[in-house]
């Protein structure tokens, strides 16, 4: 897709919507409704969320078919689909410390065995957007209620991730980290 001439204005409008508290999906719905160009609205919100124009354009290729059958009034639904799929996510490059945390979390998930597909999607989104604490808490919550395929390896990786995450003040982190350490001795 070639860069639309009015992309800058659309990005500015998307930034304003996001700053006002709109979710990316809702911001898309608003822009698409007033502007009519679904692809431009999607790119604008993606760029406003921090993604480069070239990356937003490249990601958009996956959704071309989605835009072909949209009728008036479905803009908010399309926005929800794009948001749920992670199109608007600002993916980051992890620093060295975060890479180690991500490695421990991925090792835990590999040792867990089969995972629920919806959970796997959200876990992946958390990892690519740098929300490693969220990924840790989610994995601990799921496998506190399930038995991982390889419990010793799973809980070893989880305890390592907790150690690397440090002394987070996130509600529930201290308790989750302690449960991971306790499970090493079960």
C-alpha cells in the first residue's frame, strides 16, 4: 500500500482519540466512520500506538480480506477484530534483561504442554509488547489450576522468571512468585 497523503492528519486524529482514553479498536471505529477509509484508519491508529508506518503497512496485508466485505455500521466490530488480533500492538525490541525473562517464560510454557489457544495468543501478545509481568502472572494463574506436562521444569522456569522480574509492586506478584518457588519443592 502506498502511503496515503492524508495519513499524518489521520494519525493526529488517532493520537487524540487514544489520549482521550479510547481503546485502539474504538479509535479505529470512530476514524473509519467519519473518514470512510478503513485501511487508512487502521494504519493511523497503529502508527498512533507507536508502530512505524512501514510496519503498520506490512501488517495490514494480513487483513486485506477483512476490509473487502465491511458494510456501513460494522466499523466498531472491525476495530475490535483488529485489536483482538494484535494489529494495533506496539511491538518492542526487548533489552538484555527482558530477553532473559522472556526466555524463562517461554521455557516454562514449552514445559507446560498443550495450552489453551486463546491464552497462547494473549501470552504471545504480552511477550511481543514487553508486558512480561503480565505474561508471568497469567502463566502462574493458569498453571496453578492445571498440572503442567513437566512440572519440575515448568516451575523452575517460572521461579527464575519471578527472580528476574525482581521485587515488582504489581498486586499479586509477591504471592505468585512465592507460589512458584513453593512448587519447586512439591
